[in-house]
């Protein structure tokens, strides 16, 4: 009886060690054929997917990107285009996604997604305050879809 208990404990320990070893093995991520800019273009080519992913129409998405660029709140960087930065932010906000999930979806590192997510959030706060002061928000309610499904 004691031998059976000892054997069962050893098997349980071996299984736990194997499970932990498997968890620690790095699995490939960022393996999609579509990189960030191509992923954004794929979404913008499909009105339904764009609205589901970004929570707004393609027209509103482009208008918002133009307004952010005109006010010099957001621009292209060396590795990430303005449209992609905006798409990443809206993907996270609209879907309640984690930065990790957005990194996998757009094929960027966690740090890149985290950095631009914060930058765009700050830009939109500044952008919103500018329109709040003169009561002329540039989007019609027909363009916007509620962020909570």
C-alpha cells in the first residue's frame, strides 16, 4: 500500500514537472502572414470587419486619422504608420483586448503595442479636450458605434 502511494506521488510530481516544463517552452508568436500594415489594410477593405474591429465606419476611422495628423498629435514613425497606431488603439478599446492579444494580431512586440497604445490614448485625450472647449466634435453619431457590444 505504501509503495503504491509512493509511486502515485512520484508520478504526480513527474507530471507536474513535465507540465511546468511545457509551460516554460517559448512557443512561436507573430507567425501570421499579414504584418501590421497589411492587417490594417485587410480590415479597411472590408466595411463590416472594420466596423466590428474598430467600432466605427471606415469613413470615421479615416476622418479621425486625418484630424489627429492635421493637429500634429499623431504621425508615422519609423516602424509603425499612423493608421496602424490608430487601428491598434481602437482594436484594444473596442474589443477590450489585452496588449498581448493586440501584439499577436498586428504582429508587433508587446513593447511596441504598449508604447503606441499609451501615446494614442494621450493624443485622443488632447484631441477631445480641444473639441470640448468649442463644442464642435467632428463626428456624426451615425459614424460611431457604441464601444460596448
